[in-house]
C-alpha cells in the first residue's frame, strides 16, 4: 500500500518549503527515522525524517523546487515494490536524441557500418553499483547534512559514531570527536557560512534580504498592521536576582553559565502559570489558553532574528530551563536547529540588557498575545526604609494584543513577574 510523504510544517510560520537535497531516491529502502530530504523553510534549513517504512517509488518535488505545507512530495511503496515507470521514461527520453545521429549517418551506403553496436560496452560500468552501497548505508544513518559532509571529507565511518543530537542524531561535533578532534581540514559550511550579513557590506551597496529576514519583515509588518498593540512598563529591583545568579553559578553543575535571561525565562513561565489568561493566543473569534508555558527567546543570528523555544518553563526546574535555553540558542546560531526548536512558543522574551538600552517596546509575534522587552540592569539610587541607597533596576515593557489582553490583565502579569524577580528563591525551590 502506497504511503504519501507530505511537506511537514517545521515552524509556526512555515507556509512552504524548498527541497534542497534528496537523501533518498526511487528504489531506496526507507526505515523509520531515516533522513529523506533537506528542506529550506522560512527560518532555517532542516531535515525531514521518515515516520514510515517502505521503498521510495516516486519523488514529486525536484531539488530546488518548493511545495506548500501538506503537499505530497514523495511516495513510499511496500517492500519489494518497484519505482514507478516515470524515471525510466525520463532516461529513455534523454537517450532518444542521440539515436538520430546514427540515422543521419545511415545514408552512407558503406556496408558493415551497422557494427557500431559495440557502443553499449563503454556504457556498462558494472563496478559502480558496488560503491553505491556504502553511500546508501551512510544515508540511512541519522546524521545532519553537515555531519555527513565532514565525515566524507575526513573518512569517518558514521556507522561507528555515537550521536549526541535529538534522537541520537549525529552532529558535526560528534564526527570531529570521532576523527580525533581535527578541525583544520573542516571548512565552515551550512547556514552560518551562507549569510551575506555575516560580512559587513561596503557603504552604498545593496544587500538582498535573507529568507529569514524577509519572513521577519513580512510578519512584523503584518503584526503592527493587524494587531492592536498596547504597552505597559515596570521597574524591577534586580539586587536579589543578580545575587542569586552569582551564587548558583558558583555552584557550577546544571547552573554553569546561568544568565539573567535564563532567570527571566523561568520567571515568565511561572508568572504565566499564575496568570493563565496571559498564556493565550487568538484563534479566529476565540481565545486558546495553553496548558504549558513555552517561552521563546528572541535571538540575533547572522541569518536574521530567530526565536528558539524553551518548552515547559512553568514546571521545569531552573537548571533544566537554563540548559535547554543555552542548547536551543546555540543550535539556532550554529544552524543545527531541530524542528521543535522554533515551534510552539506561547510567549516571547526579547532581552537587550547586554547593550546600553534602558527600555524599549517589542513587536508581538502572532499568534502569541504578548512579548516582554527587557532593558539593561542599571545602577541607580533607590529608596529603602526611608533611606537612599544604591540599587539595581531593570525596566521591562510588555507589548500586548488588546484583542486578547486588557490593561488589568497585563498589570496582574507584571505584578507576578516583579514579585518573582525581586524574591527569586521561588524560582529555585
């Protein structure tokens, strides 16, 4: 029985995908988890894995061509089923143009000219099918395209490499470790090598927008046009949060590399659980309240703005949130993103605290109902117990969709967030 392979929705905003490379071809056997193709989406290049088993009988979308989400891009048949006759027809069509040449030479009455029949001999290169088998076995290994390329360059057998990626997928680091950590021969490839924005263009030149920047521009313009934004701000005393971060980092372990952003993400997750009406999105004429707080982190990359997602911030421990956030952001910047990295966010944090930005307002990322813009932590005089003392304040601005959120609801959320950050032990216990 034939099984259709559909173009998957690999991100919340994806509408179509472009096939960059097929890793399976008609006649190849496919198992669950095998990489079928590399696809370019509006946010990143990702691999499509097979959820079924069978034999590739048809590829409906060629390399370099695009297809909308949900379209049939390939067909798998039962074991033993042969590929559809279209592929042989294409080969016959290619050979056909060569046939007229002997016909043109036929008018020469020279006898014995029909003996060019030996021509088929150069055509049969029987040794080549043998090398094709190892290549097919490499395709069956769960590895990123970059890992496969590096493995081929260094002569590393992927079948002997243990993968550290999602589902045991082999990443470039795994190949480098298996090859003795040699990095000099490995060229920089993948999304991080492509963007023109990585190298500043000379003044006065025109630089085409990357696919990600085009998508960001389109969606942000739609958001400002269609979503009725309103903004509320609050100053938060960050003395205790900074002290907590320093103490936890000193412990190391799961808190190694803990940042203020990680504490913010966890605090937003807990605040969303306490004010569940904020953890919502507009759906037609209704509002969907999400059961889990999935917080996206607006992240600048050479390709443009990406929003890797930390799932379950309301229930996951702070250490786990920090580890997942750090890994997801690192994958986003290195181009090794998994599909779940960029999907499912119910709320977003945009932190410019590493720059001299005191406060700003961010644009909502639909269908989310709000986004939190975070400024830098400032050393300022504050009043405590009637005395002026040194303090550290951080200004946050909440952008809200007025169709889902009203002012009182936004105020309740900021009250919870402020309390959590000013007394942050609740984020650890």
